[in-house]
C-alpha cells in the first residue's frame, strides 16, 4: 500500500514530463545549432540543483528508476551548458540579464539556517529544494524582455516548469492517503513558490495574439523585471567601487551600459523561428474567427 501511494500516477507523469522537456530543449538547440531564446543562467542554476540534491547516489543504494533520472537530469543539463559554448555566437548575454548571485547566495544562507546540523547531505538537499523554484527566473526574464520568442523555448518552459504542478498533485494525494503521517514542508514551500511563478507565466502566454509574439508582463512579471534591473545596477556600483570590474560571465546581472543594449530588443524573425513556429503553440483563441 505504501509503495502504491508513494509511486502514484502523478509522480510518474511529472518525472517523464520533466525529462521530456529537458530532452526537447536539448534537441531543439542541437538541431538548429542555436541557443537563441534559452538562458544559460537557468541551466547553471539547474546544474547546481541536481548536483546538490542527488548526493545520495554516492551514499545510498539506488533503485534503477531513481538512478536513471538522477544521472540523466545531471547529464542533460551538462550537455545544455556545453551547447552554450558550442553555439556561443547565437547566445545573447545581454538578454540573459538575471543577477544569479542574488539567487544563489541568499538561498544558501536560508538553507544553512533552516537545516544546520542535519548533515551535509540533508543541508544540500534543503538548498536544492529552495533554489529550484528560482531556477527558471532567468528564462522567464528572457521571455518577458524579448519582442519575439521561439516557440520551442516556451514549450521547454511549459514542460520543466509544469512538472512541478503534477508533483503538487502527488503531494496532495499522499497527504490525503497518509494524513499527518506525511509532511515535507520544505518541498511544499518550494513547490508552491515555483507554481505561482509558473502559472503567472502561463497566463501571459494565453493572452498572446500570435504564435510567436510578445509576452507582456503581469504585475508579478513586471516586479521581477524591475528587481532584475535594480539588482544589476546595484551590483555594478558595488563591484566597480570595490574591485574595479564586473564579475565575469554576467553573473551579477546587467548594468547601465547593458541596459542601453537591452532597449534594442532582439527579434527572432529569421528562418529558424519561421520553421519552429509551424503552429507549435497555436492556442484556441489565436485563430481568426
């Protein structure tokens, strides 16, 4: 009975949706030989999430199912990161403007405070659970800022973000079956935050007027963009006044000079985008009446 509840349909569907989305993103990049529309910083955050979460593969016996997903999540993300080096000429670092230092460092501090003394493996797991809800933020910011968006990039977000909604259903089902015997407050908090950000993004997509079109921002999305710009400019002032240079690889976001470049929004109007459009994301309300 316990295994049947723990390994339920919601969990299986979530795992395969997640894996499918990751494979879709990798296939799209390699087949088009372009990372345009994708965030390298999101992949960096996901790599941190998977490395810190799955340390138990070295300390505990793993079933074939779990081992398969843990290895492939890390491997696919590593290949995604390698793609940004292979196709670097198609990557727009200015558009990928998120300051990931304000995500990585505070999250690490919160994880340490809430799990200190539980052991390295548990502390790293807590960190991964708190970091994952924010891993898609750089990708959201790219989509919100862009004037035109690759459909496959949106499909990638729908899969790797949407899997968490199925995991929430999995948690609800287990709570219903096991009552107070089951609780996982860290995962619930992270999953809830991730769901809020994801649903907000999906609502903006549903209000689009074109197959590949501008994604306007909601109040929450606008707040994210405002915070992103502010964090980048603040980091620029601090870094220039202390070390005399910006951190490499755009880790601390875009500054004043980059903000000027961002005003010249990149526009995906080439053959690549025309081929990928092909009605991949045609919504019921998009067709002419």
